[in-house]
C-alpha cells in the first residue's frame, strides 16, 4: 500500500465572515455611545427641577407682595417678602446638597432676587408711606431699587474672588427684610401713617438700605456653616431659643435682628480698619 500523505492546506480559501455576536456587540456599543451623547445634550438644554422650584416660589412671593401692596394690604405684602427670603435661602443650599448647581439656576436666582428683594420692597414702602413725600419718596424708592440691581450685578461678577465668609455690602434679602420689617412693625403696632416723622424715618431707612447694599462693608454670610457636620448640643438650644424669641413677637424681633445685622457690617469694617487689616469683602484685584 502506498504511504499516507498528509493533506496540504489550501492557500486560496477566503476567510470566514465575523461571527454574528461580534456585529451585535459593535451595534450595542454604538447605541450606548449615541445614548450618552443624547443624555449629555439633554443635560445641557434641561434644567434642574428641585432648586428652581424654590426659586420660582421665592419669585411668586415677591410678585404677591407687589399685588398686595397695590391692594393696600401692606401687612400681607411684608409677610410675603419674608416668605420669599426664606425660600431664597433654601434654593442655594438645596442645589449644593443635591449637586444640582447650574448656570441657568444662578441667573434665574438673580432675576428672582431683583423682583422679590429689589422691586417689591421699594414699591411696598412707596405705596405705604413714601408717596406722601412727593418726589423725595419715589427718589428714595428708586435709590433702593438701583442699589439692589447693582448689588446683584456686583455679586455675580465677584463670585470666587472674595472671602466667602463675608458679603460685600448688605445682601439684598437682608435689605428687603429691613424694609418689610419696618412696615410690618408699624402696621402691627397700629402706628398712624399721618404722623410727620414716619415718612421721613421710612425715607432714611430706605436710603440706608439702598446705599449699604453697594457699600464695601463686610457682612457675615454664614456660608462657612456646614449643616451636615455634627454640632454641640448647646447649638440646638440656641436654635430653639431663637425660634422662641421670634415667635413671641415676630414683627418686633425680626426687625430688631435685621437692624443689628444691618449695622454689623460697619462694625466689622471699623474693627478691621482699627487693626490695620484689609477688608475681607474686597476682591483680590481691589476693583470695588
């Protein structure tokens, strides 16, 4: 018998096509890439609901205060401004805690602040008592309104360039609380609006709030406080005591607290000047 010869491999055989599972994996990978690009596009175009819902509620509080002032219900208007202040303080913290900060939210918050803490307090004070002073009344209201606008614009441009522990100038919510607190205090204690000194006192307070918003006085911001960290038990007692004091007579206690805060910036400023230390509320370039 002839010897067995091994079969030579064919050299002209065409390669087999790729298995079907390889084509399927490539299609799935391409689909995942398209889905990721679509989600990134939606993230750029979309907005976060939770923090912007608080901002919308604060905006509604300011608009409601204007409507109530037009209807001569000044006590409700003052309370609405305080409610807007609480809601405005929550939207930023909610955004930071849930990691939902966005450029849209920053701009929307500034526009809401301008209505709730710039336009609304000025119109409420003017409709309540400043209109009795004629042109001096609306000039004071305009100074306050312009001060709020300049304060918000400067705050947006100074983000990241000043000490976060301090605000440069009186914050617009605190200025609005000064105006609304004065209106609420006078109405709650039934102070007659036809007194000679009342319009001029309102005139001086409105000018003070408007000018202090654009000053360089450092006001404590409270941003250094982290609510997620542990605190001593005594801190809870302090919070309870503050709530008890405010609830005992809200118009008086709120106005007193914000008057003290409205003066604290100048006290901080004087202390830094006497010690020869730079103002912590000034930006690094010293432009303001």
